[in-house]
C-alpha cells in the first residue's frame, strides 16, 4: 500500500476516534462524576481524564471533522494522481 494512502487512512481513523470519544462525552454529560476520556491524534492511548465541558467538546468535534475532511482530500488527491500516472503509462 502506498505511504500517502496509508497515512491518509490512519488520519481518517484517528479523526473518527476523536469524534467518537467527544460524542460519548456529550452523551454522558448528565451522568454524575463523569470524567472526560479523550484521544490524542499522535498517540491512541488515553490522555489524563478531565472534567467535561460542552464548549470544549463542540470544538473537539469541529476539529475532528476538519481533520477527517482534510485526510479525505489527501486520499482523493493520491487516488487521482495514481490514476493520472496509470493513464500516462497505459
């Protein structure tokens, strides 16, 4: 598999995990003594838990959505480039 494709897919997976963690935090706001699990994009291990702040969660979700779209654009560009190269070689 091409390195650019692998990197884009890894970024998409990380953005998806960040969005999932943030959505879970928002869903659990009503729960008492709920700590905030989160995921670092460079390290899939959980970071220290913090208090849930709805404003931070909305920002996290927007950030994850932008990262998801950016990685999709990288993937699309790589696929288009590979297609163009195959057309030239064929």
